[in-house]
């Protein structure tokens, strides 16, 4: 699947959906950090941790309509968690996805 920022008219990257408890718990733990435009869409998700990660993550929190409600750039490894009460889902990337794509609170995203 592809994640696009409709507000900024930019492609953010490819994502795969993590919908089960175990896939959300594992998150990006066994993903290849060299795949810079590949992310994980966690559904449902209001909090993200980075225990066991070797690289920082960018996290984009989304509401039910895929509108950005919070971003967290360069969340360091072994962080206890980032929480967003308004979120329905979250997208994780290894790279500076938020900065490179210009994602900001209020942007409308789309998954194709």
C-alpha cells in the first residue's frame, strides 16, 4: 500500500498494515532500516514504544479519517512510549519521513 499526503500532494512511502496484537507489538523490530521509504501502519494504535529498536523512528498519529493529529520525529531507541489520545492509528518509519514529506498536524493522508 502507498501512503500519500493529500494536503501537500506528496507520496510519503509504502506501508504494510499491522492489525493483529502481535504484529502491532513487534512493530518495526524486525524490519530493515535500509528500506527508507517503507513503513508500518498500526491499526488500532494510540501509543508507540521503541524498546529493542536500533534506530530512531518517525511516528505519524492519525484519526479515523486519516487526518494527522500528532507527529513525533526521531523517537529514540528504547523510549518507553509516545501517546496520543486522539489517535485511531499510527504509522512508523525509520527515516525522517515527517521532515522529508512535510507531514504536519491537520494534513489529510490517504492509503492506496
